[in-house]
C-alpha cells in the first residue's frame, strides 16, 4: 500500500488530484476518464466523482494499487 501525505494546510485532496499526485495518471483529462469509467474505488466502493474529497484515512484503489491518505 502506498500513502499520500496531505499538506499541513490542506484538509482534503480531490480524487483527480490524488491520481495525478501519485503518478497514476498523467493529467486531469486522463483522471476524469478513468474515474467516470468506474475504474476507481474509494473506501471499497466505486466512485465516479473526480471532485470527491479525500481526507485522512480514506483509501483509493486503482489499477491494482491501493493508496491511503495520511496527515
């Protein structure tokens, strides 16, 4: 499992931003494509909202890789 650390001043990161930040997609258009296609799971459930707010403790699964949001 990989982790993504939130910046001190941030309370959340969006799903699209997370996929870009960890290098799983190259740009926002690609993030939108995989998210709306239902290829991404958040906390065990498929989520098709690119703007989904992820907070500490949330987990994202995409393409066989799980990422946990940490503070």
